[in-house]
């Protein structure tokens, strides 16, 4: 098959590589000229994705994969087009911002030719495929969905850093606007993906027919929103445990020792491209989902809660030197999308603290680019807050932060045995 993949980001590029590795002719489209040039040089434009560099080095010279900025070069004559353009959410209104996706869809439609399968993999509010993309593509292209082309939704369900493994492990969900479109999509994904044996699943691992696009859209939103709500509940338990003097970790371990309880772990923040965003996409079409809204608000409040506990213990933070350990939204990932570092730094600055930021994955210039003063271990500070669970922080000691009077570990990653004699706070263990 001839396949076009639109958006060569941390999901789109591994997808394009996967398709090419399965024996197909793949062309990737991206608006970033540097990204396109890097791919065409058979180099990875971003670090951290397992096996990506080796696969690029093999597939690009073999002519199986190339990239372009020109839709006119990629779209006409394609058997399938897979779109993974980012969808953003307005921080104030919580409404989706379709700007980038609208632009990509318009460019795709302008060059669409009959016989093409179009699959959106970007997570979408329920109903978007049918009520936004179908009429837009039909109006611009002059073609009819279900007759001249087929449109489906098939959410990406992978985690950056392990995309190729996740593509094999998780069922590929597909929902079309017609039975013919769904069949085309199932045939397509069956040719470009292979799946691990999963005896734990209710049916064989592989491409799963969701019945329609709306069900596929909701499945992606639901599985991620579940995590946000679960973490919100864990955070509520942790805050109560702080009030009454209980170690919430022991409580959660006890609860999860039987098969009907799956309580997640509390923490200072919920970050990344998915969990903080998708509940708001869900709420955009189901505004009455009060549980979802409350959980999202509770999780957004956790950086302020931790900073408040620091101030409660130390007193006035005005002029005090405080280090935030971790710019990334989670350990071992060089990515700040919706990271708790932003709210943590803001809360500390509002209280007058002198804030510094440390992260082993970012250099000083990169940290300064975010408006933060870099911190280096061995420099004095009065307090520290662990925001990301980088493995390097497991060995932090008071000697690494001369003058420290309080450590607030928002991820329970530090070793309590290394902190004897220095107050150490964790969420849910007053």
C-alpha cells in the first residue's frame, strides 16, 4: 500500500516507521522543515523512542520511508491516510482548539483522490469524526464519504518511549461511519500491525470493531479519563490521610490486595499530553459529568496543596530559596507537557520564594528558556520539592542540598532512610 501519515511527531513518526517496516510505501507530512529534513537524513528528530533510530537508519535509505512538507506530494493516490495532528485545549474555557487539525484536514481534503481510507488517530471529542471532519472533507474535496472515500476513527493508545511495544500489546480500536469503511480500516490495520498473544483479554488481541466512530472516540476518552478520576480519588484519600495521621500508601496497598480495588497513587501533579487533556475533551460534549470535572479540578490543585504544606511547616516562604526537582511531567521523559513544574513554580513565586529548578534531562539553557533559574546539586537551599520521579532522585540526600530544612517528596521517589534528621513530607503520610 501507499500510505501517508500526517504529523511526524512522537506518535506519528513511529507509526510511519511501523507501516514502512511492515512492507509498505510510506510518506510522512509535517509543517516543520527541520523535522522533515532530519527524517530524510535517516536521523531521529527527537530522542527517547526505543528502536526508532535503528529503524530510520534502515528504512529511509531503502526508500520505504520519506518525509515532505507538501500535501500535494503525499496525499494524491494514497491508499490510506493516517492523521495524528495535535489537538489542544483552551486552559481557561476547557474547550478544544481545532486550529491545527482544521488546517491539516483542509490541506488533506484539497488533494484527496477517490479510493482513499482516512483514519484519524488524534484523540477527539465524541462525534467529531462524523460531524466535523466528514462535512469538511466532503465540502472541500467534492467527494462523498462512503462512496468516494472512507473515514474512520482509530485512537492511538501508545506511550512515548515504547510505541512499538505498545502497538503490539494493545488491541487496535476501529470505528467507521459505515460498515464498508470499518471493514476497510480493519483490513488496513491488520496489514500494518502485528499483535502479541493476550490470553487475559476477553477476545483475541488484534483489530477490534467498535461498531461506529463515536464508540471508538469514547473508548479513548474513557480509558484516560478513568485514570484521571482514579488519581483524583487517590489524592482526596491522601489529603484526608494527612489530616488524620494515616499513611495512605499502606491503605492503598491493603485495598489493592483484593481483585476489586484498583486505587491509583496520589501525587503532586498529573501531567503529559493525555491525562490532563482528555477529560476536558470528554467534558466538552458531556458538561454534566460532575465526577470528571471534580477530579480534574482536584488534580490541578495538588501543586498548590504541596506548596501549602511546605509553607505550613517552614512558615513564611518570602525570600527563601526553594528547589523544584523535576521539570518533566514524569520520570525518564524529556517532556514538560502539562507538567506540575509550572504550577509548583508559580505557587512558590506567589509566596515570595526564590525558586530554582533541577532536571537531569535538561541543560541549563533549556531550563532558562522556560524562565527558570537552574539548580545544581551542592548549592544551598532551604527547601526542596520533588515534582518528577526521575530515578536519579532516589539517591538524593541532605548533603546534596546544603542548608536544607525540609524535603517535600511529591512522588515518593526519595529514600526515607537517607533523610534521617531532616524533615521529609510525602503526600498522604502526615
